[in-house]
């Protein structure tokens, strides 16, 4: 799946001091190796460098077993 504006994704991110965090974000735009996004937990705007994203997955609707 390709990363696109409007998606809500969960990322594993390594910052400049090599601290690894996991975040749930809504992608607002992708340009010049950066993702502009809103942190879904805090509601704050953030910018993430694409080359520091270690893993990501799309966050869809929760599904429940019957």
C-alpha cells in the first residue's frame, strides 16, 4: 500500500537522538522527504522525516470477530 495524504497510519519512528517511538498520525501532506501530520493522541501538528520512519501500517476500521 502506498502512503498518501488523508490516511491515518501508525508509525515506528526514530528521532535525531535515535529514540524510537510509536505514533498514530493522520497524514496531511508528503513533500520533499517529509510528512506533515497531526498526532492522533495529542492533536498537535508534526513533521516527520521519511527516512526516519522504520515501519508503518494503515489504521482502518476496527473489525470484530463474530
